[in-house]
């Protein structure tokens, strides 16, 4: 990403010095964000870092106190109605009209957009096996989330902005969602999605921006982040843990052994660790998701432990 | 594409509670009407009531000077159009005004709606439209009950005056519902919206009713919408178009304020 940027048309989202105060310390400060057309941009940060504030400013639910936000070439606030025709949005804490069925609700929402606003409704509903004929108040969190995803995508928007979209979805549906995202960007459309977990976005995002305490801490390709990500790996062996074999492996930052148990902090892939473990009898192997705070800290330690 | 989707949604969500309110008001009205035949011509009861302490009568919006329980106009005015029914209509409108905007914001629903291509002012105005429809529906139910039920007990207030008083009542509801809408638009809090509007309603009711007793309040009574709608036994004397216009203006002001205040708000979550 470059500060001066290319022609505006290549940026789906472009903010400069964007500042929004919201609540006590949940604002964003001087945010410069560049999301290219046709990419999947993962917006990562711990809870309370300002992800939702950023997204709600882009959708004109919050008003920036300083800076500019240009989305699809339009001003996020001044041109909000024209802009909202062209985007799809899914809120982090989705609320729906409880008494309506999913089908009634989606039809009503489509009525807010007008013609052609539900061209993909049935295809998407089938895809997610969304429950359309029961009142929403009877639906589980996951089934509500499916309704939310359908409404965000059903009008084939040029840009989809999703706040923690996979929350509540079972793993199968999460996969289905990621497939959908891949198809959408393959058509040249853009997806901007927030998450608090690198693992959630790493298989789909092209680039990742990390937000922390209201400022953009880093923008990296997913590969770079993965190389720097440190994950905790726990292995239980049949006999005493062969500590020495692991200490010298590439990427291993820390080894602690307690009898048959081995705990490792591994940067980058865990391939070497798994292959080393495979030479022994393994009872259990657990690899924990990469910790975002850890990833963030490694940036400031230059990747050194 | 069908028009006014926000208004249709709000109306559909309110249908059940609106029917319950209308049935309640119709039932109360019918009950009061049923009592009328046994009061007709009972001047002694009227005399007894005239001897009640004036402040008590004033609290219930009853004009002790020109009061005759046996007359159709005094009866309808005193029991239906002075205190109880206006308060019920005001409560209904305040509850709706507070819930339809601030309540939906509390429930995070506006996040979804406003991410669609709709103008904020259009959302507020469609909600205000439903407020008017709701007050008018209850007003129509009341008017028809008094008119048709009145025929059954031979109670025939002048229909033109009854219609005028009913329009005044509807406008009165919209005034305070509008205040709830405006406070909700400014704060996003349903509790603040209904609380503030209820406080304004009680305060202006007291200013109007107490102005008859407390001389220093009298110059202030013009700020109370009740003075225009209930001030002069509208069933007997009619409501002056000038007074109706004043209440309509009082209803437009908070709705306009709601539009402006909501336009610049950060939505809560």
C-alpha cells in the first residue's frame, strides 16, 4: 500500500486521517486504510480495538470527527444513500425483526433497495441451508447469522463489509462462507471483513490490516503474518518427551518439557515440528490458534523472540 | 417497489397493540355511555358535584361553572374528552414515539436499516406518519363509539363539535408522541424518550388545569396544548380552527426537531 495511492477507482475503501470518537476509549485515530478493488481484506484486532467503530463509520452509522472516508469513490457520509445501494453490510451484533420469518424479513429488506435487490436470495439461502420459513425469534444464533449473510450478499454488491461474519456459524458453514467470499472476489468484487482471529481469515484474505487501540498497527500479506505468527503447540508422547530434538528445529522459540508433555512456541509453520514428532509415538497433539497479540508484538520485536 | 416500507413495517409491528388499545378505549367509552341514562335529569347529583372542592374538579378538567351532568355535552366532555381519554391517547402515543426510533436503536435494529439506501430523515418522517395514523385510528374508534353508542342511549352531542374535539385529541397525542420521538432521536434512549415526554405531558396538563386556580399561571396557559384542545368544553362550544391550528403547529415542531437531531447522531450499539 502506498500513501499517495493510485487512481481512486482502484481503491474500494480509502480513508485518510479518519478519526471517530465513540464512547470512552473505543474510537479510532488518524486511520489510513486502503482496500483495493477485488481483494479480500482482513481487518484484524482484539476486541475493543476499533474494528467495529471503523466499520460503522464507513457505513455512516457513526460520523467521523476528522479525516475522510471514500468508499467505491463516494464519500461515506455525504453520498451515503448512493453508496449503500452498492454495498452489503453485516453488523457484528446483528439484530432482526423477531416476528418476521426469514423470507418476510429478506423481502422487506429488499424493498428498501428496490428492483433486483434479491436476485441471489434463493441460491444463497440454499447454499447456507438458511431457515426461511420460521419466525426469526425461534432461530438459533447461527441461523440468524445465515439470514444476515444472505441479506449482505443477495443483491450482488460491489463491496461487502462484514463485521465478525463467522460468529455463531458451525465449521461447515464457515467453510461455505469462505467459498462464497472466494467466488465473490473472483468476480472482481471486494470483501472487507473483520475478525479477532488470524486463523479465521488467513485462508481467504489477501491482505490483513491489524488495528490496535484505534490505530492501524500494520498491513501485511497473510503469508508474512503467518511466518511471524507464534502458536503454542502441545505434544504428549508415549515416553519421556525428546526435548533436544525440538529445541534446534527452525521456528521453535521456546521448549518446555514436563515428563511426557512438551510445550512449544513455534513461529511460522509447524511442519518441522510435526515431522519431528512423527518419529516418536504421539498420544496427543494440539496446536492452538495464533494469538493476535503475539503476532502484533513480534512486529515490534522485529520478529525476534 | 412498494412505497414507505419503514412505515408499513412499523404499522405491522404495532397492529396487535393498537387493536388492544382501541378495544380498551372503546370499552371504557361504552361503559361511560351506558351510565348516562341514569344520570339524565338528576340535577341533585350535578349540584352535589358542583359543591366538590374546585381544585378537585379542576384536576379532572371539569369546568365547575357551566357544568350539568344531565346534559349530553357536559357529560361527554367531563367523562371522556377532559382527562381520562386524552391521557390514554397521550400514553399510547408516547409509548409508540419512544419505541419506534429509540427502542429500535436500543435493539440494534437501526444499524441494519440505515445500512440500506434510506435517508435518515425519511426513516423519522415515516415513523411520524405511523404516529399520526395510530392516534387517528384510536380517535376514529372513539368518535364512532360516542356517535353510534350515543344514539343507543339518546345522547347526541353536536357531531361537528365532537369531530373537532376528536381531531384536537389526535393532535394532542401527536404532540407528545412527537416529543418522545424527538428525545429518542436525540439520545437513542427509549427510557429518556418516554420519561421526558411523560414529564412534559404532566407538566403542561398541570399548567392548563391549575391556571384556572392559580392566577400567576394564567398568563402561561398558552404554552399548554391542553388549553387549546380541552380549554373551553369543545363538545359544547366546538374547537376554534385557530386553536386546532395551534396544536397542529405544536405537533409539527417536535417532529421537525426529531428529523434534524437524528440526522447528526452517532448511532448507539
